[in-house]
C-alpha cells in the first residue's frame, strides 16, 4: 500500500510543505510584527513633527509675547490676573445691552479646571427680538474674552413677536 514517491514527486512535496510553512510563519509571526513596526514608526514621525513645531514656537516665544502685548493693549483685553468670571458676566451684560436683549436671569455655574486652563460656565435666560439675538450670538462668538455658546434654545413668546432664550455659555482662561 505504501507507494514510494519518485524524485519529482518528493521535490514537489517538499516545495509545497516549505511554501505552507513559510506562509504560516509569515502570516502569524512576521506580518503582525511588521504592521506594529509600521504603526510605531508613523507615531514616532508624528511626534517628531509636533516636537519640531513646539521647538519652533518656543524659539519665537519672545516675539509672540511682544505681539500679544501690543495686541492686548490695542484691543484692551482684560488681564488674566483678575476675576475672569466677573469680567465675563460684565461683558455678557454689555453685549446684551448693545444687542437690545434683556437678561432675565444670569447664573454662574460650577467651573471646570485642569492644569492648563479653567472653564467658567454661565447659564442665562433672556428675551428680545430676532435681530437682537443674531447680533448677541455673533458678538459672543467673536468675543476676545474666549466666550463660547455651548447650548442655546430660543422659543416664541405667546402673543408677541419677541423671543425667549436660554443660553449656556463657557469662558476659557489660563489656570494660574
């Protein structure tokens, strides 16, 4: 029953077994290692690019600080040393007054802090006209005090052409 293989059949058998072993070793051992190596190389290159960018910014620190000081003195940006929440509330009141919006209720919420920045949250209820709200929202989003609207809801007041608004506004400032 056992048949002796010819020389040609043995060569084909050994070549087939060799190809199968090579495929298994490559797919299960080498390919994952090569893929992981490629991913790590990409991460290293991205980190190098970020580090070069940060080094370039650090080398220009004095220049950027000088430009910022000129800009802040020109546009009268409030200093970060004071109470930023009070300044934000004051600015919101000024923006609302300029936009012909009446603030019904304004309440500071709990602020979030990290090592780099502090985020003050403010809840406000307002009423006014559509044009006023458009100006108010535009002025908040373009504020130099880093005010941003996180959430807002406008609803029509019954029997009038006015609107009632509910806003959730955040302000970012540098942590000290």
